[in-house]
C-alpha cells in the first residue's frame, strides 16, 4: 500500500501507474482531512486515468472492503487537477491505455 510523506507543511505523494493497474489505496492522513486533498493526474499520450475516493472507515479500506466513488472529473485523458473539498479516507488511481502519473497533496 503506498503512503504519503510529510514535507514539514503538507503531505505529498507521487507515482506513475502502469497501463492496466490500480495504484492504491492511498490512505489520507487524518490530520490532513480538514484542509482537503488536491489530486493531479497526468496521462501519457493515449492513456486514461480514473481517480476514485473512499469514505469508508480506514479499517475497511485496508481490508479491501472499502466502497469507492469516482472523482468529479471522471475518466481523464489530459492533465487534470481537482480538489476534494471534504474529507476522504483514501484515494486510488487506475491507468488504462498507457502510463498515468498522479500527484496528491493534503
């Protein structure tokens, strides 16, 4: 399971997800929840990325039983930024058609 790194002022994460795989779940640290989460998705040419978020309890997400909702931007094929203004337990990204890089700051 990937994890975020605290840089002294914010939690950060970056990864490139290969075609046909899902990266995550990435648990959002509890202290970051009140300020929201920014997610940037950068698909390679011909690739599509889908970010999903979970509001399920952390224990369910970690056990593989969390429920997932697509982020407001849906499937994206170009560089896209969105902010989750409410709390989320975790996020994940699925790449299809090529590699997709994503960055998360909380």
